[in-house]
């Protein structure tokens, strides 16, 4: 590890008192044999932030709102119940949780000089608005007097009036289905793959194309269906291997053969696969 080692994480964890969700996250990560840096990469956090979460060291993290989001995503990644992890955090005493600075803003005191400036500013604004209203009213009256009302010409006798075209029925789209299509490269045509993911339950999903670009990097809710068309090979990481069904190039794909604990990591469309 380049920034935070497993030795450091374990050593520091022993010095931190329990009670929060950190120990549960740390143990689940160890059971899955996931290094800290790998988790940090998947959650788009720094390794030190991951260690802080596992140590219940919230003083070095942003406000409580952010911490709850970090904990929820971390729990989903490890296949834990996110509500249980967040509830464990909420049960901590206030002293152990970071202060939400957004709730501590206070209004500055206003002196007598400030009141005078504010009063003059409001008076000037009121006068300007009054003059603008008078001008606008006179302008509207002039427009009403000068503008005539035009009526559409009646159709000639015996002339058929074309029927108004029927409004096209709005397209019905399923809110739980969407597609992700990566742009085709300008160079020689590369093999493209088609991947369909169906989430049976909530799961973190990370799908990347042959260039390492993120095609899908989010938590899928139950019932969500996503279709991906991109350059092969595709790198796949599932936070809940049991919770997502895959169809690759029209055929059902067995995810469980790559399952390690709750997660699964594998490559689709590589040579010989």
C-alpha cells in the first residue's frame, strides 16, 4: 500500500474504543480479504478516510451527513445492512460524532451604522421599483391601444377544413430500466459486448470498459435493469453477488462462480473467456 498499510490500520484500530460501526466494517472487509486501498478506490475516498471510518474516528471526517453517506456506501459494498450500520453510528454519543458545521452559522450583529445604510438602501430600491412600475404600466397601455386583435379567416364555403393532426401518444418508459452505451472509438473496430444487469436486491456495482472508463458506478436499487453496450473486455465488480443477475451477449452468466464472501469480481469478453 502506498498511503495506508494494513498493519497501520490494525494497529490503530486496537487503540480506538468500540461502540460504533467501525469494528463491524473492519471485520467484514477482513473476511472478504479486501485491502484498504481497494475499498478506497471503489468508494472514491482516500485510504485514510476508510481507516477513520473503521476506527470510528469521525473528527477527521466531514459533517455527520457525509459520514452517514460514507457508512451506507461502505456497508453496501461489503454486503452489510446499511440501515443497521447507520443506526449504530446514530447511537453514538454526540461527543463521538462530528459537528455539522452547517447548523452552527449565526447571523452577524448589526450596528447602528449598518442599520442606517440598510434603511437608505431599502428606500432607494423602493423608489426605483416604483418608477419602474409606473413606466411599465404606461408602456402596457400604449401597447393595448395600438395593437389590433386579429381573427383567423373563416374557410371558404365548401372548402374542407383539414382535421387537426392527432397528438402522438407519449412514449412510455420504464423508470426501472435504462441503457448505457459507450462511444465507439475512431480507430479500428473493436469487439463490443452487451451486458444486462437485473438487481434482485440493493447492490453496489462497478462496470468498466476496455479502457478502464467507468460505465456504471453506483448502487442499484431492487428491480433496476441496466443494459450496457461497450468495448470488451468489461471489468465487473458486484458488492452483492447474490443480488444481481447478469446476461452477457444474450446468455445467462453465472456470477456465483466468482463469489468471494458477498462480493464478486471478474472480467467478461477477454480473450479465451
